[in-house]
C-alpha cells in the first residue's frame, strides 16, 4: 500500500465572513495523480495556495511529503514544484537561460548537465537558444513544467496546466505527466477539462461550496450516476418488435431501430441480456454500453454545466482569493 504524499485534515479558510474551504479532508497516495475539480469560486486555487505554503489556513492540518506546511515551510517548499495557470517563464531569456536560472536559484549541482537533460526530455533542444518570447503556447508550457522539475520535486502542483493549448499540445502534456508519475512523482492537478481528469487522475475530488461533494476514482464516480444503459440496434422492425417483447424494460426508437436497456453495464449483466435475446433466436446487429461521464457527475453535484459548457463554471481563480 502506497503512503500518503499529501494529507489534508479539517482544512478551513475564510475571507471575511465567506468560508472558502469549510473543513475538507483528503489523502493523495505517492506516485499518483489527484485531480481537484470545482466551479469557479469553489476554492480550488485557495486549496493549492494553502498546500504550497503561499497562504496560511485558518484551521486544519496539511502535510506534504511528510512535512507540516505550517511548521516546516522550508522543507515543504524544497519538496514541491508548482506550475501555475500562466507559464512563469522570463520572455527576455532563452529556454536554456530560464532553466539555468532556476537551477542556480535551487543551487542544483551539475546544473549545465541537468539543463541539457531537461531540454532533451521536453523536446526543446532546437529552440534552446531562442528567447522564450518566440515560443508557442505549447512550448512555453513545456518549458514551464521543465523549470518546475529542477530540483527533482517529490510532489508537483499543476494548476490548470493545459489551459489555452491546442489538442495536440494538451495530449503531449498528458504524456509528460504520465511519464512523471511512472517515475514516482506525485501530481496534484486542477483542471477545467473534465476529459483531462478522466484521462490522468487516479483519484478525483469535486469541490463545491467549500466542501468536497464527492471523491473517488473517475470510474467510481461515474458508477454513482444513474443513466448507464446497453443500446441494441436491430436489422429491421420485425427484429425490433421481437426484442421489445423480450426486453420489456427497454425504451425503443423505431427510427433508429434501437432499444435502450437500463443496466449497470457490467459484463455479467450484458451477457444476461444477450442470453435473453438468444433464447428467443433474436439477433442484435450491434450493442454498446453507455455510461455517464465526468460531465454528468459534475452537473449532478454542482448544478453547473461542465467546464467547457455554455456557463463559465471553471475559471480557475477564486474571486475571494485575490
């Protein structure tokens, strides 16, 4: 069993009479990705700021890599790396100079060798001598993450790391995150892209009105939602009618020649439905299992559209934390 890289208990933070964090608890296992989701103003950035020692909590305890953020601030800062919503690179410096500056600030031995290795790892060798002002958005984010890795942090905080990136650059960043985790790094991720949390996170927590509305694996959260069903499509109306008489609980669509049967989507349940059809010699042309996604979970828990929906539910910074 993996030990906890991050341990949070009874965390509270208020601004005036507004409780931004109202007693939240969670654990993040070493070498895993933990994703914090929530609408704008839910307290995501406040949580990150407390965990990274930028602000003090009003109550509760937080331990990062075994160190208390309130009493061992220096040790916590030495153990973490932080990538914010905007790439924190110096536009007047080249990619290599940005990395070397960070290495010097961290007093990293053999800095030149480390810088070269990071440039190679993030595919920035060809642009290493160019000023960062000439970098594309994806290149800037890669350089920013490379700078975060200087000093080999145990825990990395990624606050909406792919915001504004095109799909290809976003998937490149996903690959880098997976690689880091495979090497034992722990990643704390906030994101406005539910697909990103679904793709990367071992555990997801939904923060709403200062409390954790739910937490668990993406699959476990989806299973809590109603709406999972098996969809059967048939060759003609005769077959559809025959199947409908057997699967009486199904909703039918004559135009699409389909039946939609409520189910938990598990293999045993799907096999049982197929066997019911087979006993009566009814064949489906195709079938598929449809499950609720994290968008459905988010909507049910917060009453908002997802981060890419019409409502600007995710905007990263809490209004009360400025």
